[in-house]
């Protein structure tokens, strides 16, 4: 659904690129911990996941397109995804069926990547 953040019937947190830079956050997992209600669950050395409402945050979108996490290696990829190319993160907490299809009751994370501008800014 094409809803603004104000119109979305769930709790939404936006983690901006400026916050990510100011706090020198290197991966998405650490950035998600800035969202209220999101906690860290460690299941072994190097394996941690973000948890919201008691369920792992596994519903992922990249630029609004669904990205299914199927295996443990997919979850590892998600938790270690580098923030260098991230413009901002949008975290929608709660059952996401109304806005993004079926999924866990934890929420959805939309990773919005940086994009080039409309005009060139290079100097010769």
C-alpha cells in the first residue's frame, strides 16, 4: 500500500543516514537496535538477530521490494549488511500483513539505499 508514515497504522521508526554516520554504525543489525522495542538475541558466536515483539525481525525489503530470508545464511547476510550504501532504514513494528503481505508479527525492515542525484556535480 502506498501510505505515508503518518497514515501507517503501526509504529514506524526511521533511522536516518546522519544518525548512522554520527554513531559510526557499520551494519544493519546494530542500526536496528536504535529502534524502540527492538532488542538483540545472540544464538552463538557471530550469529545474532534483531527481535521485536518476541519474534525475530525477518521481513526485509530493499527499496520497498520484498527480500525473503529463507536460510540461516540469509539471516547472517541481513545482520551483517554494511550500512555504507544505506540512505535510511524504515522499521514498521507489528503485524505487517496490512502493509506488506504476510509475515511474522514482529515487523518489517525497509532498507532504502542511496541513489545518485538527477544532475551531475563533477568539476573538471
